[in-house]
């Protein structure tokens, strides 16, 4: 039970669509994200690969 799981992957697999939209289930800043979800968040936030904002 001590396996590290990507927070976004866990939400996709274990919550319904309505629950994913519910503010009660939205928790910012998961401790671990897989490479795919890390890249998605960086793209949405407009960051480059080293966490700096794009000009």
C-alpha cells in the first residue's frame, strides 16, 4: 500500500466525472505526478522544462 501513484492518474481512475469537477475533490499540489501529467501541467502553466516561465 506504500506504492507511489500519480495524483492525476489516481483521480482519473477512481473518481467519476462529476467528482472530478467537484471542488471538494480538487486538491492542488500532489506530491507526485507522472512524467505525462507533469508535462501537461507545465504546458498549461506556460513553463519550460526547468520550471521557469516562458517569455
